[in-house]
């Protein structure tokens, strides 16, 4: 029987990559939404809105990718276990 090695999320490169991408998309989307207040025409608004929505969809996709990764890989579960053990150890 094969043994799978589970990593904590801090040791998991894929978890780190997805988390970094998720945070970057969130900040980009936030900035793009704020920029909607500075457009002067409806055409500029529509164009800016469409660009913001593209980033929003990438954010949602990345969030699902991260959740699927966590479910399959278990890195957050291991992290949670490590926290519980550390909290129980005085």
C-alpha cells in the first residue's frame, strides 16, 4: 500500500501559489471597482466593468481551484491538526 505524504499549507508550493494568485486577483479587482467611479462616459464604464468582471471570474475560478486543492491534498487539514496539537501542548 502506497503512503501519501501530506504537507502543511506552508510547505505546499501549490497551496502557496494559489493563495498568492487569489490575493493578487482580489486586490486587482478591488482597485478596478474603485476605478469605475472615475469614468466619464457610459462606454468607458462598460469597458471598465467588463475588465473588472473578467478579473472577478478569474478570482472565483482560482478560489475553486484552491478549495479543490485543499480537499484533494489535505494541506489545510494537516495545518489545522498541527494548530490543535500545538494548542494542546503547553
